[in-house]
């Protein structure tokens, strides 16, 4: 053991130090009773032996009790304590053999406060020295000497076995304490990383929502402003139609902003079915139309939101990049276990493999992947563009 001297807050004996106190008290009281009640030697010697045991109690309470509560106490502190305990114990044990019962209170402390080698030495002294001293002092017959020596040897072996078990328990406790500390540190780190990941995921989600709603709405407004500026001098009715569309788009953007803040359903889906929301979207973007196949049915909100946002992104991209004039159509297909939405334009197209920047297509794919679906883009220069999003849904008609 090393001498760190910190409290054993993680070990079992911290919570049961009073049990150790009771154990010591019972062992001491029983030893005192056996010493005073022994048949040999005479009562003056037994009284002296009993008086020699009295200082063990304050010595344990004032010194030993604090030491055994330390985690890996320094041997420079525990060795003097145990040496003092032996000085108080051995004379009484030499005078009266029954004093050796006190060894059962001293031996565990040796293993709890000393390294294994020193603990074994101390335990050997506690078990064998009293017998040697008793034999030299009282010169017992061979039978008595053999019986006492056999008892001490058995006690020594038992002490070594139990002591080794105690040391192993201490080592395992320390190992588990270290593992628990590492686990706590890992748990805090995982919690920190999870919080950071959650914040990043939320930022990415908000970025997609803003891109798919407010940013697209403002883009539409800018394009409508440019159209109105070009139409004011020669096509006033068309300019008024575009102004009305600007008003509708601005109101829609305001509704989307409120929905984002409230964390609720997108404005187009609020109280409406997905086909109805897509029809309103088609009207605002001037698309060719909406083709719905399969039995229309309510679907999980997540799937409908992804389908709506995907159409918004595809329509905005068609308006910005497909060229003019361009025809755009939406196909919505309800299958038994999936929902497919496809947006096709006959614009100038592009090479999807050459697109390495921008947020739109990447956000569209990420949104579909989060819903367990797929998003594919088929296009080529001069061949138009088709964006197809397929989402898994359950609960189809039987």
C-alpha cells in the first residue's frame, strides 16, 4: 500500500466502521473475561494480565480507529500503532494464555494497514510469540505445549488465509473505485458530447427549416419584385397579379416564421392534407400541376413535413436554376408502405456530380435520411431535372 492518506469514501468498511468498533469491543471484553476466569495462573497474575489489556482500548480509539479509515494509510503511521498494540498485548498473552483471544481483533488491522509481507510478519509474531513466551515462563508439560502450539499454528494459517482474502477485497475495492471514477468521467464526457451533438443537430435542423421556408420565401419575393419592376410600364395586370402573389408569399413567410418559433406544424400543413398543401405550393410557384396516385390517407407528421419541404426545395431550385420559361410538375404517390414525391422540370438541367457546394440538395438528402428515406436527383445538361424523395410509412390500407 502507498500512503495517500485520503478518506475511504468508496469502501465498505467506511460505512461499517462502527461494526469494527463493536467487533473490537466484543473481542476485548471476551478476552478480559477469559483472562479473569482462567484456572491458571493465580488471580494476582491474571489481574495483572487484565490490567495490561486496558490500555488497548484508548490506544485503538485514539490512534488505530482513524488509521483503518484511511485509504492506503502510510506505514510510517501504522507501524508504530501496531507495534504499540503488540507491546500492550504480548506481555498479557505471555502471562495468561487466554489473552491470545485478543489476536482476532489485532490480526485484521495488520492486513488493513500494512503491506502483505509486513502484515504476514506481524501476524506471525502475534500468533507465535505469546506461545513461545508462555512456554519459557511457565514450563508446561509436553501435552499442554503441543496443544497450545497446534492451536497457534492453526490460528496462524487461518489468519493468513483470511488476511489474504481481506487484502484481495481491499484491492478489488480500490480497482472498482478507480473504474467507477473512470466511468463517472466517461459518463460526464458522453453527456457533454451528447449535449454538444444535440445542439449541433438542432442548429442543423433550424438551418434546414429556415432554408426551406424563410430563405425560399424571401428568394421568391426578390424574384417577384424583379418581375413587377419589369412589368409596371407595359403589363400592369400581370404586375398586379405578381403583387398579390408577393402579398401571399410574405404572409406565408410570416406564418412559417411563427410555426418555426412555436415548433409546430408548417403553415401549409396546418389543418390541411398533404395534397392540399402541395396544391397551394403549386399555385404560389406557378407549377404545371399536381398528380396524386394511390389512396390518400393521413400519414405521420414527420413524413408529410419532409415531403412538403422537399417539394419547396425542388420548386425553388427549379425557379432559380432551370432557366425560363420552364414547366414544373409534382407527382405524389401513396403506396402501402411508402410515400413518394417527385418534382420534375424541363429546364436546362445540370450535372449532379459536379455540385460540390450549396445547402439545398445536401439538406434535402439529410432530411430524407433522418426520416429513414432516400432522396435522388436525376439530371443532365439540357435534359431537365427530377428530384425524387421516397419515405417509408406504415399503416397502409389492407
